[in-house]
C-alpha cells in the first residue's frame, strides 16, 4: 500500500498487489507461514523498549501510586486511632490534614502522569501499526539489513507524524467512546454485579463486602461482561491499525473501522478471546500470593510491596504485550483499508 508520508522511501516501490481476501478475517493465516514474517516480528520485538518503556513507566506510576497512597493513609489512620484520642475537628485536621493534602497533590500529579502516558502509548502504538502495514518484508528477503533500516525509519517517521496529529487521534478515540457507549455501560454494570457476587477465594476478596446473588444473575452478568469485553476489544484492535494507515478524517476513520471489524467478526473475536485469556493469566502473577496467604492480605507493608512489584512487572510486560497484540490485527486488515 502506498503511503503519502513515505513516498520518498522504497517501502512500496513495486506495482500494487491485488487486495488480499478477508475471508471473515482468516485470510491472513497463509502469510504467517512465511519465514520473513517471523523475522519481521522479531525485529519489532527488539525495538519495543525504545518506544514503549517510557509510556509503560508513566502508566504504571499513574495507576499504582494513588493505590499505594490510599493503603498508607488507611494504615496511618488505624495506627493513630488506636493510640490517640481525638478532641475535635482541629485535632483531626492537625493529625491527618498534611497527609491528605499530600495525597491530593500526589493524585493530581498521578493523573497528569497517567494522561501523559496514555498519549505517549497511543502515539507509539499507532506509529507501530503504520510502520508494520506500509512495509512488506518480502521486498527485503535478500537483505535483512535493509529491512532493519526500513523498520527504524518507518517507526521514527510514524512517531514524529502522530506526535503532530494528536487532534486526529483524539477525534478517532472520542468516536470510539461514542460508538462503544452501550457496550461500555454493559461492561461496567455487569462487572459490578460480578464483583459484588464474587465469593471469597482463600483469604482474598475482590471487594470489602459482597452480596449473595442468584446463580442465574451471576451467570447472566458474567456472559454480558464477557460479550461486552469482546465487542470493545474487537473494535479497538481494528481501529488502531486502521487509523494508522487511512487518509480519512477521525470521524470517518472510526466509522469505517467499525464496519471493517464487523466484516472480520469471527476471526477478530477468536483473537480477542485468546488475547484476553493469555494477558489475564500473565498480567498479574503476583496476585496468586494474595489468594491463600492471610498474612500478606492483611499486611499493609506487604500489600504496598506487592503493588510495587506488580507495577514493575506490568512495565516489563506492557513494553512487549501492547505492540505485539496489534500485529495480528494489522495482518487481518493488510491491504483492505479503503482510502
């Protein structure tokens, strides 16, 4: 596919090839069997830390530090409540005021860090999708060094391009939020029902309190939760690469990506389920320590350490998982983005 931003490079100097068949999204499978595809993916894996380490650290800090602050505040309150008698509101403020102000400042900083990380990861992911789609590794089958240079150039150009097109990306993902408003509501409502009815597992509970819900309600909520997650995941996994390569504006790109995700619904749904199961299983192995260990579950210090360890794990995990999760969706729509 010819890309307007890379006309000076030899990514697609050959005549245009026929559009690959979608075949309900399974048309990409023969391409995975080519040795050049595996080499292509390995070259992208080597570059992941360069483009994703900073966004991953920002996201981990923005998500973890407020929880750590909350755990420390609760421990501080319990400790002082047992050894101090409060005589009035002024006494309470003098004891907890500085801590609360510090937590408020930290929360504001964490929110800014979180938005910075989200913007950075969105630019990096879109740039990766773009570079993956505009390069055909078979053009470089006799010269791996040329393929390596082409990937570097395309990645850097893509990152620079989308850093200057943040309004376009904001429009694309705003439209995603609009189109996915109903599935998002279903996910939140059914997820809340599942959490409220979740039984205690060992020494670990999902929420401080739970409600005894009928089995039919729990089953229906779990099904609704799963379906809504698949719908949201399907669209996001296709919108990311489509928005990276299309010449349409943000609104039209989001609409066309939605239609494309419906055309390949069987394949992208299977991929979403596999990706969700694998990522859920690998994303938080440290949580296994909390399931059957009462001492860790009730110890503030141990909880804080577990949160910090999870943040470190998530940084390493996210650096590779986020970009690699989009390569198969890129292949699903390769050559089928209408411009």
